[in-house]
């Protein structure tokens, strides 16, 4: 209400109530259905103390129902925000409808984040936000569905009359989306999700608010998207967070198409969409409880809105650019680089156009971005004395040695920072792509046709390709000097797809004279979607996703196959006393075995402490002082960390621990093909 009253003083409480009463039945119906789903989850599905165990597929049907209602809530909330934005010209286009949904998610994430910062986080306060949105924005809910229905009808008519290539794209896209959705409906098994994307908000829920954490530093960063995950975690549903992240994959595809269509043509938009869907790793990440695709969508819209403002000189687009920049910064520290680059682009556009009142434009952009990002960085400044804790300047529990070890880990990705390494990037990211990724790094490879993007310069004197090319080059340069993980380049993938689509279209028209040859590259662009489809099929087969959904295997059987140390985690929870404290050396995945587990998300700090001990026998004293009763060695984690052990600290710690595991003070109590657990038998 405060936000609306600022952007439009005419939006009064009386006006709000007039809207509610005019469309009361729509809002009440949606609120009632949502409340029923929440009640069902809390009092039936998530109750471990009653003898009701619904089939897995039935539980996921309830999850999907809640997810769809949250999408509706986000669409209505964002639409209401746009409607009250001064100077906004309502257009029922794919771009504006998608923007309204994404903006609604951003507002909801920010509101839940504020609940956490003010220690008001609970199941009631979180779910009331969604219920309230149905009531307050019931008119926008109706118009959102009406606009979406209209677009869908246009889409159906277009597909019926489309050429075979477009129909093939629709079929392959639908197949990829369905397979990815099925894999999304599994219990969480991705590494980062189990380490902090889920563990962090779960701990905040238990505490009733956000608190400083000196061990798992990841939860101290910007955390707005993870706060959306509390919509499911607060009612015992940890699959809903995966569906929320999956939503942003859909938004990313729609935004790529919509921007390309706005700037170029429908033909280029279709090619750009095909190229984006053909990136092998993105659908895999979409099925995880990650936040990367949400951050990417915010980054893409921040820049896209800025370029739309440049063409229209309309304040609402400038405000939206700042808003999405702020949301990107509130999602990930990397959002700071995106905001800085957007600032550079804004200044460039102002200088190029010789526009007056430049200071006003910069202030609008900066203040809007600050509105959404400021609470997260202020919190860190007050708690740790470092707004980007613990990066760059360190802070409490982060001395220079610990910071250097973490920076060495980040710098271990890629092939180096020499000039020759930069020049050879187009070869290395394809030929040696496993060096540039952490999770599913063998699948983490850009689309092969992205190699055509630099040739967009030759497509004519079009302004957009020139600006996008410069932005992509600048972003790659910043990335090259940091941690060379390809996942951190996701915000430029849609623009690389767009530039490559321009080149594909140009080559097809200018180089090939025969009509049959003109379709070679477009057909290849669509056909390469078969690669991510193949990976989704492989994941389903390897982890028996269909068997899980049809009730042929249990949740635990699935997790035992998907999570290397899950059997060890179950042993800890079931067979060790509640007072046990198990140090997971080099393993940060504590989601399935808290509170007995002591995860090691920093990876190298515990190793450093072990290496610094003066003699082997002091390891027993060190563990006793920390209250450790057991420690776990995970082969899966050690294998990965030893590949990125730039300082050799993990290898030294492993040798030191391995040398004393036969000592009489340590007794092995669990072992399988992935993990071993040792009990500390010598105690005071």
C-alpha cells in the first residue's frame, strides 16, 4: 500500500476497497482454494505422526496446484504494480504479461525477505501474503487470466498455420518442458540446494527470522529468491521450491522470444527461442532448487528494459530497469556486476543521445535499484561490517587466510587469466568445458551456434546488435577476471541466442541461394533441442523418476540413488543419538541430516584448521573442543574438491585424517561405496 501510494497518490484505501468489492468473488475463490491446499499440506500430507501416507504422485498434484496458484498471485501482484506505475501504457503483449509475473515474484520475494529481516517469519505470515494478494488484486487477477487466455488463443491460431519447422519447435519444446517438469517433481537432490538454497530458509523458518551465520556464509548473502522457497518449506513441501525455479526457466524462454520479436522480427525470435532451449545444462538446472535462473531473468529484464527505455524515453521502462537491477542484486552478489554494467550502458546511452536532465535519469535508475537491494547489503554492513560479507574485505570469522583459500577455489575454474587464455576461450569452453563448471560440468556447455554471435556486427548497421555485442564482450571480460564458471555467464545467454539468430537468418538469406539450403541452419537450430531432451531422458532413467512418480519406488530409494551420501545421512538420523555431532569434512550438504550434522560448506576452512594442528594426536583434542563425536568422509566430495584444491590444503588434511583413522581413538561405524563415518572413542 505504501508503494502504491507513492507512485500514485490517487490510489486510496477507499479505492482499494472498491476494487475488492467489485471483484470479490474471484479473489475469495482463489484465496479459499489456496487456504484449502495449505491446510491439506499442514494437517495431512506433512504430518509424520499420523498413519496417512498419500501416494507420491498425489502429493505432487497438490504441490502443482499450489504452484499454479502462486503463479496467479505473482501475475496479479505484478500487474497491479504496473497499473499504478505513473505513465505506464498498458499493452496486452507477451512481453508485458511476462514482465508482470516476474515483477510479482520479485515483490513477493522482497516482502518475505522483510518478514525475515524483522524476525516475523512464520507459516502464517508467509502464506497470508499470498492470500492477501488474491483479495487486494482480484481485479488484476481477472485481467491477468483474460490477457493470458487471449495470448494463448493467438498462439494456437499461429501454430495451426505455421510452417513445419515452427511446429517441430513447438513439439520439441513441449517434450523438453514435460520431461523437465517430471524431473523437477522429485525430492531435492542438487548439491547447492542441499547446502544452502534449502537449508538456509529452513533454518530461518525454524528461528523465526534471518540471523547471522559464521559457518555457512552463503546464507548471509542476498537471499530474496530463497525466501520464496519458504512458501513450500513452511508447510513441509520441499518440491515447491524446485517448481518456483522451474518457472523462471519458462520466463527466460518467453522473455528471449519477446525481446527478439520486439527488436527484430518473429522469424529471428523463433530462432532465438530455439537456441536458448538448446543449451544442454539449463533444463537440468531448471529442475533444481537453485536461484540462478531467477537471477538471470532479473538481469536480462534489467538490460532489456533499459534498451526499451532508450527507444521510447519513457520513465516506466527506466523504473523497471532499476527495479530488476535491484532484484538481481538482492538475489546474488553477481547482481552487483550486472547493475554496474547497466549503469555504464545507461551513461553511454545518455552521452550518445545528448539528452538533457541526465542526473534525473541516473537518480531514478539508482534509487529504484537501491530500493530492492539495500536491505540485504545494509544487514551485512550492520552485522559484519562488510556489505558483501565475506568477499573482498572478509569479516568476523573470516581472516585473510580463509579468504585467500576461498578465492583460490573460485580461481581454480577455467584455464587461466593470461591473454592467450582469453583468446582461446571460444575453443576451451567447448573442448574443455568440464574445467568451467561444478555441477554436471560435462553437460555445461554453451550452444554451439553461439559461436556465430560475434558476426552479428556484419549483419548491417543495426543499433541493438552493436550494443548487445559490446555488453556481452564486457560481461565476458569481467567474468574472465573472476571465477570462470560458465553458469555465471547465464545473463548473456539470451543475448547470445538473439545475436546468433540474427546471423543464422542473415546467412540463410544471403549465402545460400537454393531455398532448400536456406533451411539448413534453422533446422539445425531446432534439431539441437534434441540434446537437452536426451539428457532429461538419461536423468529420468538413471534416477528412476517415472518409477518414483508411479509409486514403484519410494522417496528414500530415489534419494539413495541420486544423493551419494544419503544412506550415510539416514544412518546419522536413525542410528546415532540426537546428541551426536558429525563433522562432514569437505561436504556442505546438511539438509537431510541436521541437526546432528556439522556441514562444511566452506570446504577448505576445516581442512586448514586440521593442517595447522601441531601433531596427529591433537586432532582428537580439536574435535572434542568442537563437540564433535563423529566425522564423515565423502568420496564424492573429496573427488570434486581435490580437482579444485589450488593450494593443496584439502589433500594435506585428507592425508592427516587418513593417517589416524586406524588409531584406537577412532572406530568406523558406517561405510558404503560413497561415505565412511568414524566415531571418536577417546573422550574426556
